[in-house]
C-alpha cells in the first residue's frame, strides 16, 4: 500500500535570552566641583538625599541614588528573587528577568548565558537536559532528535529527516509516497524494481493485493471471467483450457446437463456426479426412475431413458 510520512518542526525550539543593558542608566559619580553639576542632579529625586560624591543613575532626566533606583525600578530575579541592580546585567525572556549568575539550566545548573536553551513548563533547560528529558528518539539511529531540528513522523515513530530514506537508493523519502516491506521503507520506483510482481494480464506492476492463478500474479481487477468479464477475486470459478470462468458462464458454455433435472453439472468443489455411457447425473439425482431410491454405489438396470434398481427393474 502506498503511504506517506508527515514532516514538521519539533514543538519546542531553542531560544536565546535577551540581555537588557540600560544605556541611559549608567552609574555616575558626582564631583565636588559644583560647576560640573546641574542643580537638578544634586539630590536624589526620590529620597532627596545629596548625591555629592555618590553613584547615581538617570531615569527620564531624573537622578536617583542607587538604592532608590533599585528599590523603585529594578526587576526581581526569577531565580533568587533579589532585585537586579542598575550595575548588573538584566537577562530577560518572555517578561521574566534573571541575574547573569542566576540564568542557568533548571536541571544541571549550567549557565545559559549566550547559549541556546529550551523552555518546558516554565522551566529553562539546556539543550542536553531538554533532549534527555523530552526529545523523541529517532526510530532508525536511536539518537535524540534535537529541539529545533526537523523530524518526520511515520506509523507512530519519529525519524531524523536525514534518516528517513529509501532502503535501496538511500534518497530522502520526505513526504513522498512509499511502500514498507519487512519493516523497511522504499520509494515506489525502487520497490517496483526490487520486489513488485507484474500482472500476467496487463503486465503492469502490482503494488498491493493481487491474485495468484496458475502460479502467475494478477491484479484483482484483471482477474476476470473469460466469458462475461466479471471480476472473480473472492468468487467461485472453474478453469477451462487455462482460462477462468464464473460458474454461470462455464455452465452455459461447457457443462453437461443432468439427465434427470436437466441442470448443468459443474462438478464444483466436492460435488459428485455419475456418468454412464453418454449420460451424466448429479449424485443426488441418480435415483431409480420408479421408486426414487438412490442408485449411487448400487447395481442398476436401464430401460429406454430410465434407470431402475434391481427390484423395480425385475418387476417391470
């Protein structure tokens, strides 16, 4: 049977975290020289404490001491729950934030900074841990199908796209029609070349099913009665001169008629018939003409067109 496989991307893909750098929030150190400071930057905008000689940051043209800025604006780290201060890198992914030191695999704790990773149930995992836990294995090579790579699904199993190939020509099958034999997959041309039988009637390839008659393969649709052309697959038929006939055609064309009931004698299956001189009878019709007792296996007498048991024949 011709089938095809489905190719698609893995559900979970690699992600790369975005490092948020506050270009406008660099710490500044005030100078004692008042000529180098504006009046709006001499005090913290929130706590109003002097910023002279201290670090501060700017947000929307307002100056904040480091403590006020962190308490007001710093994002909490997803891992340690502590604020990510203005002098730290803020790594963000889907609205969540981490310190650089806290951005690590939930299973093996290795850093994920500037590395690909996968997300599963709100957890961040390195590619190795994600693959060990959740990735499917290739049916052919039994190696992990890495997140982000393309895979093929066929008959409930997953394959690397590069492993899902024709067993004979080794060309990728992708979503092309294919035929499976002995758990191996073949493209249609290779299967026909290697294994397929050719129909005795039409000489074309038999890709599935088929009928064997006199040790020759036939398409089901080609195996028909030599008389009426009715398909014979799954039907009773009789052979005559190497040609198959349905029961009706054989009976009409070739079968002898029972001397008693006048119906055709097909000898189909295990049916028995009796032949005497130029006449034939169905086994169940070979009875005494007078008393109707069966004459099968018994002696009988003939007179004109009738057959008689010894008792009836002697009395006649």
